[in-house]
């Protein structure tokens, strides 16, 4: 069974039909906040993954969250939770953060395998392993409204780990 949850929607909604040429434009580099700490504006409680995530204040009104069970694009995962940036320019919203939940048993061969697994382990407990897949670079044209808005929203694995609480 697959379940999608939408939480904490903000300014505007992205249009799936809108076309954007951001992918072809130059991108700004990812620069995590200098302090390493992000203030929280609230807590996202996963309905499928049984964890909580302290949502950074800077994300307020510019993200939405979805969850799915056993997603085919991530073999071996129990759940995937995606925090999507809501661009003002429309188009497909990029995932600021994707949290993959594996059982310890499913994770062992993936984590120890010869190929590098997607993401970084950010939490473990209760027989589960949580892996964060972060946005690798700013996908918007340098200087655009969306590029400026998304830049301070990018997180490091350490920040995600500090914001996670396993239930």
C-alpha cells in the first residue's frame, strides 16, 4: 500500500505542467549555513517512518512533504519521506531532503556493498537505519528569486542528524 502525505504547504503551489529551463542554466554552489545550526519552526511527524524532524525556520512557507511506502526507485527501503522546495517559477519542485528508512537487515548489504549507497546515515535505532539524500547543488539560475530562496535552505548531513528524532 502506498500513502502520500502533504504537510506544511506554503507560498503557492508548483505547477506540474509548467516548463522551466533551470536545468540548462548555470547553478550556484551549495553553501551550508556557517553556524552549522538551523533554528526550528516546528516539527514534522512522519506517519509512515515513525520519526520526527525539526523543520528549519528558513523552510517556512517554501516546502511541502510527501511520504511513500516501499518506493520502487529506492530498492530495499521501507519508506521515503521527501521535503520539496516550492519554487515561485513553477516546474517540478526539487527535493531539499529525502529521508530513506531501511530495516537494519535490508541496510547491511547496501551499506557494506562495493557500490556507494545513496545518501548518508543520519540516524539508527529500533532496528531501523535512516539515510538522508541531500540536494547536491542549487538547481536554479544564479541570482534568480528561487536560487536566492533555496540557498539558505540547504542542509548538511550533520544538521539533518541533529534535527531527527526516532520514535
